[in-house]
C-alpha cells in the first residue's frame, strides 16, 4: 500500500495535466474560431462573384456552414484541425495542408540556425557574466544585452541588410529571396536572417541565463565545490549548468514556437522567403480565412502539446518534481 | 500583535513612509535608472508639446520635393511624398506614448484585478478559470493573435483602428496577473492582512486598501516593461500592415524606409530608429532600476 501511494499521486498529477491541456486546447481553438469564423467577415462574396443567384448564395452559405448552429460549426472546426483536413485556400484554391507542408520546412531551415546560435551565445554570455558577477565583464555583457533589447527587430533587419546586402555596405549577401539548391546556397541565403535572429535573441537569453546562473552559483554546494578547489570551468559547467538545466531547457522549449512564428513572419516577409511566415502574411493581406485559421489554430494547439510533452519529460528526467 | 492593536485597521502599506523614500532614493542613486527616467521625461515633454500644438503639426503636409536632403527648412529631409521627416518623427513620439500609455494602463489594471482575484480566492473555480484564461492567452502567439483580431474586427468600424492595441492588452495582462497572483498569495498569509480579514472587512476593501498597494512595485515595473514591449511590437506590426492604420508612427516610417534604403535613402530609417532606440533604452533602464530598487531579494547587478 505504501509503495502505491506516490504512484497514484503521480497518476493523478498526470491526469490533471492531461485535463488542463485538453481545456487549453479547447480554449485556444474556441478563441480562434470565435475571432475568425464567428465574428469574422462573411466569406460568401469572396467565394462567388457579384451577380450570383439566391440559390448559388444559399449553396455557398451552406458549404461554409453559415446555416448550422454555433457548436456544430465549432465541432467541425475542431475536427478539421485534428484530421488536418483544413480545406482550400480562398486566394489560391490550393489545399491548405499542401501549402503548409511545403512552407514549413523552409521556415524551419530559416529559423533553426539562428535560434540555436542565439541561445548558445546567450548561454555562454550569461555564464561568463554570472562567473564574473559584479565585475567589468558582467557589466559589459549586461549593458550590451540591455542595448540590443532596446533595438527593434525590424531595425536590426534593415541595418543588417544595409551593411551586408547593399552597395552602401559590404554587399556580400543577397538582399532578398530564397534560391536554395545546396549547402553553399543555403548558407548564402540564411546568413543574414540568422545574424538578425542572433542579435535579437542573444541579449534576452544572456540576461535570463545570467539571472538563473547567479542564483544557482550562490548556493551552498557551489561554495563547497569551490572550497574543494574546482576550477571555474568545472564549477560553471558541471555544477552550475547541470543544476539549472531545467530552467534552461524550459526557456528553450517555450521560446521555440514564439521565435519560429515571430521570426519567420518578419524575416520571410522582409526577405521574400516562401515559408510559413510569408504564407501567413499573404493570408492576412488577402483575408484568406481558411489559411489564417489553420495557421493560428494549429500553432496554438502545437504550443499546448509541446508544453504537455515538456512536463512529461521533466517528470521522467527529474524525480524531484514527481 | 496584541488584540488591542489588531482591532484597529492596520496601516495601509507594507512599506513604511521612510521605506518609500528609500525606494526613491535608491532609484535616484541608480545612475542608469536616473538616466532612463530623464530620457523618458524628455520624450514626455516632446509629447506634451505636440499635444499642445507647439510642434510636429505639419507632419501630413507634402510641401517639399521628393527625398530632399536635410536643410534649414527640413531638418531631417523629406520623404518620397515630400513630407517633412523631422516633423513626422516628432509627431510619432505622441503616437508611441498614446499606444504605450493605453496598453500599459489597461493591461496593468486587468492584470492587477485578475491576479488579485486569483491569488485571493486560492483553489476556487474563479482562480481555476483565471489561470486557464492566462494559459489560453499565453498559448496563442502574439503576432498571430493580432492577425486574428484584426481579421475579426474588419467589419466593426471604431474597433478596427484599435485592433493592435486591443490585441496587445489581451496578450500583455497575463504576465502582470501571474506576478500579482503570486504576491497576493504571499501577502494573504501576512498578519496585517489576516487581521484586516478578522476585523470583518469585506474582501474588496482588504484587497483594495491593504493588498494591492503592496503590489505597487510589481505594477510599476511591469508598466515600464509593457510600455516598452508595446512600442516595440508596434514597429513590426505596422510593417506587417497590422499596426497603426492611418497617420504616422515610427513603425510606419520604418516600413517606408525598407523600400528606400535599397535606393540609398536613409533619412526615414535614422529619424525613426534613433528616437525609438533612445525611448526603449530609457524604459528598459527604468524597469531594471525599479526592479532592483523595490525587490530586496534581487542580487545586486
């Protein structure tokens, strides 16, 4: 009996998480549905021309589900998200699923290098600042991160474009486009967006990681390890980093979808790269409801699922949180 | 605490008067915080001057030629339509303040109310609902939420213009609410709050007079952070066509400059990005100083 007690508590906690995730998914999909289908503009006339017969109008309204009750329409929207049967784009007539499957890899290829490098550089800077806490290196890193935090993403992108992609600067990289056919062309096109992502994210990351590491470095066991003569390198990597890994991983997991969305939206629109961000931007400007609805709904659901998975992973990795 | 002392309504603030002065003193002694405050004050003066009609009034008039260089008449040159870029940038200060103040105040009030309610009614259905709502709003990426809201409000004329601000308020209150909730949970267990409850004061009065004033340090620092986040997001949103709809803003000027820099015209770019950087830096420095002055647990930077 005694042996079962913690297990049932674990199960109850897991069930609770599952329930919470379900409620969150219902919530985010409901808001997307409410905003873009229920209160959104009437799509009838975007689908048929001006001189339609009343019969045609009724037919399209039936197709769009305008004659069905509220919750039935919401249920259909939910079903379409989970079966990935997302309908056709109003502006191109293509299957939304096909569009997403084609553009998602481009966005991942565009954003992932900058995301990884930005976090890595932030991690190293945060570690250096925490190690030298209160001294000039720490002050320098803190000042640099506050300064980069005060520069808008758009300004960084424009400035990098001027410096690296125009005759007014070094003119080393392409000013626009995504014409990737191999590793060298990939590096050629991904360099400037990657640099932009690093500059926007490294400052925030460095500050966050510094705070985490400073707190961890102040603990008793670190002082003991120092007293036993551990080198600063071992101290920071083995003792401090290992113990704050949870905070680090949480930040990385949760910032990925956000960086993916905001990064791809701005970078792809700016550089004319055919990824999911450009697709979303075009859907916004064209009022392409099925496409926009799929992007918003799917991203939100993915975000909830990632956090659920993260929670499960922590439980497996760290017995302290059970 | 003796019973006699407990029957009187306890003092309003957890911070004694001398502690409040010391927060100010700490803030003023923090050189970077002071610098931030001065920068913000200067921008606020510009904003006031525009409101009073003393500056930046001719931002919409196209009197000059196309892309004129800086001169005595046009201090920062003209844009493609021949409009005075300096005046446009000055007027944009007001636009930034209007967005920042509206978003920081609204999301602060909503965050304070929601956070206090959730923290006070711990483990109730009310708390569960508020926490769920925060989770939902945090799960929808901000830029996509703005797009969804702008799409929804297309047909609703007065709100259409405010889609960006409304979306910011809807997304930014959650952080404030989380921080306030945690602080209220902690304060609830404190003696002075417990004694106010035991005196039979209604919950709203205890919250309003005794609990919320003690979260003011959170609300103040959060306001600075949200203000900065709002004007920073405005730039990207205006570039994407989801931000300021008509008129002028630093975001719209930068959006304009994205076409011009390839042709070697940098006036719009500098005139928008330099003041934007200065104002954001001011708010970031102030927020840092506020956080370290008011949070005794914070390690010295």
